[in-house]
């Protein structure tokens, strides 16, 4: 019995460490982990969550025409932003996200509206780039790197994700609120203290 248990323990330990090695061996994930408070395995899970959801959404023609969706995963929490043409479409999207492997929590910020136009999306992309550039200039917080903050902009509403200390979160929010054209800031921070 002892030999069986020991063998089972060794096999399960090898399987777990083998999976962990896959994420750490990916150069892109390893590089991202250098500037992130998530482990390589969690980064890989978050990337997998996003890919799996987008793959499911791509398979549904109705969603392609009646919704504009952004999905961002951070430490198993998924932020869903964008527009859905009606409540039925919105619920269908959120239900799909909830059953995706590794999803721990869903932040539903989909609005019921027709999908935004290309001009609005371009403005949002420019705002995101500007905010990331300003966050990269923060030098007063020991141990803080702007790459720890995921910035998402949808219809001039800025969403902030990341694992931060409260002082870091306060500084980031203060910096972002002084940026032009920001209508609102919604934080989806996971506080470490």
C-alpha cells in the first residue's frame, strides 16, 4: 500500500511540475512574468481563458453581427466589455464566459447598445496607449511597474486590472483621472493588502 501511494504521489507530482514547466518554457509568458505579479502558470491560464472565449464567440455568427466584445482575463477574473444589441445576446455572452475553464469571477460590463463604430474604437485604442505611456512614467512607487496594470478602454470608460497594493492603486487611479476625455474609471484591482 505504501509503495502504491508513493508511486501515485510521484506520478502526480511529475504531472503537476510538467504542466508548470510548459508555461515557464514559453518565452513570451516568461518575459511577461518578469514584470507581473502573476506566476507564469496563471498568465498562461489567463491567456487560455481569453483564447477559448474568443474562439467560442467566433463560432457564433449572430454574435459577430450583434455584438462587439472585449474579454480580458487577469488572475482568473474576466472583464467583459463592449456592446450587445439586446439582453438575450448579452446573457448568451456572459453565460459562455462563466462556463469557460479557469474562470473564477466574471465582471460583466457589457452594455446593451449596437456595436460601436470604427472611429470610437480607434479613439479608445489611442486613449489606452496614452494612459499606458503615462503610467510608465510613475517612478515614486517602490516595486511598481506599469506593466502590472492592464488598461482597457471602451467608449472612453477606462478599466484597470491588476494585482496591486492600495497605495499603488490610488496613484494609478489619480494619474488616469487626469487624462483627457476619460468619462469614468472602473477598477477591477485585486488588492494585495
